[in-house]
């Protein structure tokens, strides 16, 4: 497969990423085109995950554009210049509403660039915080906190309405009851289970499991002491000891299917989370 065909296989995904980060219009298209130019000039023969590599390139280009927008706004305020009319058209509004959901539309522009990138990549595209941390030149814990702050501002949810609650609740019930087929039905075909070093040290699973069979096997008949919890505004679970969370299960859910579960025990990470009992 030649370079162009390889890129075209991922163009729609890259366009979706750029549009969700930058909004509709020429900026997103420019980011994808610049990614193509960089790809065509790069030696990617040793890249195992081309989709991930290209997503990183596009995300960094989008981050640069967001920072440039912020700098321009600050310059205009400092010099008391009137900003040009860049109000979105009804057509633009429709595209954004489809891309990121009407509830997010107004708030996304108020997030700072790292928050916006971290939130969009993790919550909408299930990119791991390890990958996001590398893009943003932050630690994984810091990347998680960026997304958490963004999520709390965007969602404005209560425990009763937290996104993903029904899916996580069904998952925990199936796990406790040992209903293997029910677990499989809730898992995306590409689901991953990740455990941080602190969880592994406590006797948790290996750092990474991939695929519905392995993930379902890990939880089948388990999760007896895990309870439904709201984690940074989204449904999750936690194992508590004397009222303190020791392990948090952070779920990423897309289209009512679980695409990732992160088991977190690192005290630094847990200290930055907002947990609410259900």
C-alpha cells in the first residue's frame, strides 16, 4: 500500500478528531492537510500503530492552533481592537452539535487548550492518558486532571444523571453474578483493561489486557466489593476501605459500550479525582 492510500485509510478519523478539537471549518481541514504533508515527508517504516501516530500529529497541530487562537484573543484585548465577526453560522452550529453534543458546544471554547485536547481525545476517542500525556508534555496524572476539570465544567451532571451510569451498573451486576455473556455484551470489540503500577503491586491484573474475552474473564464473578461511584462527573466504580477509595475503576464508554477500563490506585492520581457516592 502506498503512502497516500495508507493516509486515506485514516483520513475520516483524523478529520473527526480535528473537528471535535477545533470545531468545524477550515482550521480542522488545515490540520489534517498539514498532517498529510508531515506524514509524506517522514519515515514511518518502524511505526507499529499508524493510526495512533497520525492522531498524535493531528492533535499536536490542533493544540498549536488553539494556543494561537488564545494568543490572538489576548493581543486583541490588550490593544483594544475590535475582534472580527467570527460568529458561527447555523450550519456551523449543526456540525458542532453533531460532533460534540449540544451540551458541550458553548463550554468547549471556554476551556484552555490542554484541557480541551485532553477531554476530547479521552472522552470522545478513548485515547489513553499515557498517550495524551506525551502529546501535552505532561505526566499521565496531570493529563487525567486536565480532562477531569474539563469534564466537570462541561457535564454539570448529578449522580442520578451521570453519563454511563446504566452501563457501569449493568457491568458490575453481571460481574458479581458471573454472567459472562452479559459482560461480553457490554464490551466493545477493542476494549482494553489497564492497571497502573500501584494496582499491579496490590495484586491487580497485568498492566494491560486487550479484547472482550480476557477483560470479561478478569471480572467474571468478581467486583464483589466494588461499588458504583461517580468519578469526575462520569459513572465509574471504586473499592473503598474505611470510607477511603483504594482502587478506582475509570470507565470510558462510547455508544453504550465499554471501550476502556482503567484501574487506578496511585495516591497522587486518586487525590486529584472528585468521587461521589451513588
